[in-house]
C-alpha cells in the first residue's frame, strides 16, 4: 500500500525539489571546459549545504560522490574523479537532495562549450 502524503509532506517534497532545481541550475551555469568531474561534485556539495540539505546519493550502496557525472560514452551514474571536461563533451549530471527526509532526484545532459 502506498501511504498518502499530507499537505505538510507535499510542501516538504516541493521544497526538496526547489532546492534541487536551484542547485542543478547553478551547476549548469558553472559547467565549462577544463573542469574535472570532481570539480562538479565538490561544487554540488557546497551548493547543497548552503541550502541546509543533504546529498541523497553520497554513501548510497557505497557511492563515493554527491553527484553522478558521466562524460560522453560513459554510462549514467559516473563516479566523479580526475576526468577533465573538454570543449564539445556531452556531460550528464544526476543529483539527489534529501531535505528533512524528503528526497528529490534530477538529471540533465548538456553539451559543453561551443559545439
């Protein structure tokens, strides 16, 4: 059985989603050639903390990052690391936020720089 959400629950879910959308928008603006996938991850940590929320993916089934970052041919849920993002790369970012126990999840795929 699926438990029904109260109005308060729905408000909290919405707040989690708003935080996530804001963080993801800032990551998209910051994405540029020369960054590493770890740079994206570290920025996502900072942005989520500023919103008084938690990273939903960090530690989940041993996942070491906050954001899943995949470049070009890499399959989704890439582990952030030393890979440098280049002009023309296709980058997928998947991010989850836990705001007071209410989770939201979002992914975007972007072309980097001039394509």
